[in-house]
C-alpha cells in the first residue's frame, strides 16, 4: 500500500500522511513502521536494479530516478523541448507575443479554450515566461515572450514581429 501511495504521488508524502491513508484503508501504522517498510521496499528495489528508488525529500518520501539514468532522461527531455510546436502552442505563443503582457484569462478568452498545459509547455521550452502580476483583483500572472523566443524566431525585439496585415509592425 505504501508503494502504491508513493507511485501515484508527484510530490513527497510525509510518513504521517501515509499513516492517515493507511488508517483510512483499515491498516494502522506508526511513522516508525512506515519508515521501516520503506527501508524494506528500498532493499527489495535495490535487489532488482530498478530505475528508481524511494528517497527522503522535503520532509517526506517519493520515488526518484537513480542518478545514473540522468543522461538518458536529459536526452529525452531535450527531444521533447526541441520537438515541433503544436498548432495550439503556436497560436498561444503568437497571442502572447502580440498582446504581452497578457493574463491567462485574457489568453483563454481570445483562444476560447483552456491554455494552462500549452503555457506550461511554452514555459518549459523557455519561449514564454511570467513577467509580472496584473493590477487587478486576484493579481493574476502576466505572461510575455523571452530572449529565447526572439533567438529562435530570428527577431531583434518584439517590434520586429510582422504586423497582422503582413507588413512589419510600426
């Protein structure tokens, strides 16, 4: 059960949170019991030479990939970051470029769909970044393009973007 909890969590899980989850499933365990179980799980994992093991991180436990796999993970990450942009990503990036600084709500209003995942992808590629917060209720984040965006598209500044009618922007 502890392994299942940790496999499905994207964040570190404290021993007390694991104990609460186990109690909800009718299994009582102290923090010490949980730490002993995690030690046994790691011994089992180590014996099978799997790619990940359970590590103590930020006051809790989580599955972490072993350090020796870092090069292959970095390579796959580079492929993902440098792959082609989807149509949704291109549309979102264009709106950010022309309307910056822009809030996610304004962006979604223009596109007519949720843009959270696309924005995250553009931020991972370092094409879009958070440039501040709007002076309105809730102080939403403002997004804008980056130097990397300019470099990848051969622009000196956003003023070099083509105008909507096809010519250079004034």
